[in-house]
C-alpha cells in the first residue's frame, strides 16, 4: 500500500513533544510503531523560527525561538525521525501572519513598511493573528529566503505551507497599503501564485543540488473557501505543478460533512486525487471526533482514491491512554504503508 500517513507536531502550551530531545526520541518511536511515515513539525510561528536562522538573526536580531535555550528542535526531529525511517516536512505554520499581538510584535516593529493598515487605522487581523503584507515584494522575499535557508541547512524532505502560506485575507485588500493593481481577489490570488512559482523553483533547485526531491506541500482550507477568503488558487497550483501534495483541512465533526468535502475534491480535481491527503482534526469546532469516525474518514479517503491523511495533532493520538493510536494500529494502520511517488523521486 502506498499512502501518506502524517501528523502535525506543534509547540503550543498543551504540547510537550518539542520541549526536549528525549520527548522527540520517544515521539518518533511511538509514531513508527503506530504506522506513520511523515511528520510535519512546526518551524515558524509567533514571529520566530524553531531552527537556527541567519535570515532571522540578520533581519530581526534573533535566530531562534527565545524559550528554546540553545536547542535546535528541527535538527533533533530530523535526526530522530530519519533514524526510524520517517520523513520530515517542516511546517511554516504562521506563514504571512507574524504575531498574535495586535501591534504585530517585533516583526512589524522592525519593519513598519510590512504593515497592512485597515481603513479604521487598525492592523490587519485574521484568525486572531496580525498579518504582514503578503503582496509586498519585501515580505515575499523574506519568506522565500527563510524557507530556502532551512532546506539548504537541514536534511529535511520538503516544506509545508498552510492556510497562511501563501495566503492573504481578502479583507486586507481594502487597505491603502495594498498596490492598487492588486485590490481584487483575482489579482491578489495571481500575485500569490506567482510567489509560489518562485518559491517552488527555489526549493526544487536546492533539492537538485542535494540530489533529492524536496516535496512542496500545502495545507489550505478546502476549495473554494480558501480562494474566496484567502486568495489561495489551489486549482492553479495543481494545474501548474506547483505542489506535490495538498492537505485540505477537512476539520469536520460530522461524518457526512467530511464525506461531502471529499466528494467535492473528486469533482474539482478528478485527475489529481493522489496528490490529496486531507487533514483530519481530532477536535473540530470544539468537538472531539471518535475513533470510529477517524477510521471512517481514513477509509473514505482510500475508497475515493485519495493519497493518504495527516492528523492534527500529535497530542490527539495520545489522549485517553493512546485511544486513537490504538484504533489506528488495530485498524487502518495495521498494514505498513510505503510513501507515494513524490517522496521516492
């Protein structure tokens, strides 16, 4: 069986997994035993990296998340994941969002020209985060340099954006800081697709130098919500070959809703179903899905011809004495899975 079996790993307060090398070692062995073959560790959020970055040091005088106290979590994840045969796709969670703080934190304090000021004088906020101007050339250049630095320095297997990379909230188009030529969804989406084109080329170039295929992965909201609200033109990305894998965040607590979203993928992308490995959340809209639902969602993906699944997040596997992990081992993960072609090229 060829199938992506992935899991996101966060650094939020409820997650201890990235807090020490021992936790990482334990987690990688647990994931291997549970049948997973890819991890997506967070490496960019709250305006900081979880890897040592010269780009961040030179631009913002900080090269690592301050609480890490000299560690390098990405290096530790790569070492331990590869030791047990798991691929590592670092997740740039915040993307073009820079801070939960209303003033944009240290990023916008240092780079005020990256602000998106709304007509009422406030900064652009979406998803409880303050955003940079994703349509500004300097911002795009910064993000590309950050990502290229990471794939160059570390033995990772690719990169991942999500519903914030590349993305821009449509309400931000009302800002006087936006180029007048980009003040509509179509033009803004085209600008983000152009950015992804450059980023894809730069990442693949590094991969060629390393003699490996660096996978470009994106986890947007389902289409066309992601296009209308965040300027993410996933059909263009697929048609132009800019993404190897897409993980639409189908975070649904009702089974029929999940099935309907998968059917919509089949309708919108009939020739590219193997590129889709949807994101499944253990908790959707504050409701915990059951282990029966989890198995049903995974089986639905298989029946409909999709390429796998990614679970949000690692902690959900461990709740209730590893209830979800046990359900996977006894069910959809009972048989080992090989990774599909993007990882073998």
